[in-house]
């Protein structure tokens, strides 16, 4: 791409000055493509083209078959992916009301889809990439196929959609048609949720394949297929800079998540996924926003032990939970596990500096911190390894950090559970095929600037603050020591906890804007 879009045009104009050494410096690449931003979010859409009765592809009214947001950093040290199920019900705007999120593309293309996803997730979308299914097959064939561990036997035929999937369980090399079929399969009990997992599996395999040295001799063919496969608002040199910036990234360390929700069906038998806000808010903060906005409740902490007493591990997990760490899991390691468990230590995979003080106050300031890679298939932010001879002299939770952990805000099946299975809801009475019309007794929505969608005020958004529980009222005691029958007297106001839910993350400036001084966020201190 550098040769095609820089060297060739300059040479055709008679120029002879090229500076490839400057172009391929990663710091310069990050500065050019990110501008003043530390993070960049790219919406990736896979288009499910329609077929007529003769099997001919046509694009009118096509919906996005795949939708995910890829978050990158200007230093190239992270690559996070959040997938959105195609049946997720969202507000598309005044003209369309509530509908499946994959219909946004059919209404207004990639621009409309970007606007809807940005409003739904509460994060900016800087660029979009549209992947053509037919081109993806050809690209994978040009790469020589992908090594995929097929999780189970898959058999499905869709003559109308020209989709035929017949795969056997086990590790194998899949050609383009097989790999795309594997990523698109959803005709089982998991539906979109299983497909999202397989899509992310294919992305990791594709990233690893692109780093093979043997592909250097085939770059011209691969670049030509990329050009045919992708439609994007990224400029050619921006794609060169991103490719250079992530040339050394280990795709096994790619972090991924998915929007989750409850299964529902309307009166017409159309199925939807109603997004579950608390779990989705944590996923978005962890993977798509700056670490400055990650709270204790968002962090995924795994406590592992081998020969130490399970009581010690579970006591630490309880202390962390009582301090506000909602996503804590405990795991007993197999005897065959080669991990060093002689002493107790921490491993940060997604370091949040402002939470270090809380951890040190609980596990001790002398606990060692080591560096290591994430276990395959895991998505932890912090790993705590309990030493074999650990005595478990953990500190008590300081009063100002003690959390009541109300269960009304969190469901048992969503707290750091990779096998999240939403409950089945009864069919709704709404007809989602018709454009949304507000009831007569509903207050009119205020006008917004032209070009922006209006979110219904009652719809739960990611920026809504959590409900605040009022302290219980206390009744005064009589002279006999028994509670008086008089009106209850409110309890004195409870002291404010040290860590508060941070305000909504500021929207970063567009990539193309001139440098502007960034506002310094107010950070809450952890004792």
C-alpha cells in the first residue's frame, strides 16, 4: 500500500525523494493516525447480501450480518473487540423507533450504523470498515487458509442465502468459504452468542496468519484482495500506519467481549435481544474506554491456588468483594499446572493504577507484582496467585471501603460469568415492524441539533448513574429501651465512599482536528 499510494504517485510526478524509514517509525505512525486521541474505535460491519430467486446477489436493503467495535491504542499495545448481536434491540431514531441494530445499515449505510452504535454504547466511533462476505472468502484463500480448531460438528444449508456449512470437529485448515461459514453459523441453541465466539476465534487466527514471514512474497496479491474486500473511510496511509503500529501485536492477547441481554419475542413472532445494561456498561468501560474510567465493579479478578487452603483463597475473594470488586472468581489449579505457586503474587493484564492502593491495603504492600501473558481463552484484568504456604493474614476491609453490594443492581448470572445465559422473557405486545409513534400522553422530546438521533428519555443508557439506595429510617427508643411508636427519625447521612462512579467519559476530539489541550479529568482517590 505504501508503494501503491506513496511511491508510485510521487514517481509518476517526477519525484525521487522517499522517506520510508520515517514512515515506518511506530511513534510517528501513532501520532499521524491518532492525532490527539489515545484510543480509536472502528466499527466493523460484515454485510449479509440478499439473493433474488435466481441466486443473484443484490445489495438493496442489505443488513449487517456481523457488527463489532474494535478499539485500538496509539502505542499499539492493546486490541479490544466488543461484538454486538445482530438482534439487539436499540433506538434507531425518531423516524424508525426501536428495531434490531443490524437494520441500521439498511436505513442509512455505514454512517447511520456508526451513529446508532455510538449512541447505544456511549463511545465515539472514529472510522468504519465494511467487509464483503464474498471478498473475505477470496482473501482467506489468498492467505492459504486459516488454522481453526472447529469446536463441534456443523451442518447447515441455506440455498436462498447461498450458505452451505459442513464441518467436522477438530483442528484443521479451513479455506475461505469454510472459514466464513464457520464464522457465520448460528443455527444451534446458542444462536448469535455462539457465532460471536466463533467470529472472534477467526479474527485471532487471521491476525496470527498475517504475521507469518512466508506471506511477504504474496503481499501484492493480498493487498489487491484487501482493496476488493473492504470499504472504509480510512485513508490508505492511515491503514498503512495502523498495520505498521500493530505489526508486532500478539493476537492471542486480543481482549474481547460481547453485548448481552434477554431473549424476547414480539406479538408477530420476531425475536429480539433486550440489552442488559449493568453487564454491558462494565464491558464497554473495560474494553472501549480509557482505563481512567474503569471502576472496581468493572474489574475482572481471578484468584488461583494449588496447594494452599481453599479457605484462604475464598477469604481473599470475599474481602475483595466487600471492598467493591464485583467481578471476582476463584479457581483451583490442576497439579499439572506449571505456574509458579511457591509465593503469593499479582499479575496485571489490564493495569488500572488508581486501584493499586485498594489492593495493597487488602493483600499487603509487600506482595510481588509480576509480568506474564494471559491464559488462552481468558479475559482477566488481574490475576492473584496464592502461594502454597500462604497463611492468609489478609487485612480487614477499611470502614470507608466497605460495600453493601446490593443484589438489586446485579444479577447472579452476569457477574464475571463467561457463560452468561439470559433468561427467556414472555412475548411483548409491541409491533416492532411499524415505525415508532409516541403515545398521546407522552411528553414531547426536545429538539436536538440536526444530524443527531434523539434517545428516548426512559431508555436505559450507559451514561445513566446507578440508583442510590436511601438508608433505612430509625425509630427513637423510649425510656424503657423499646422503640417508640412515634414517626421514624431519619438516620444521619452516611459518609461518602472514597470511590464514586466516575462521570460520563468525555467524547474525544475527531482524528482530523488540530491539536487541542485535553481537559484533565478529576480522579477519585483510593485509600
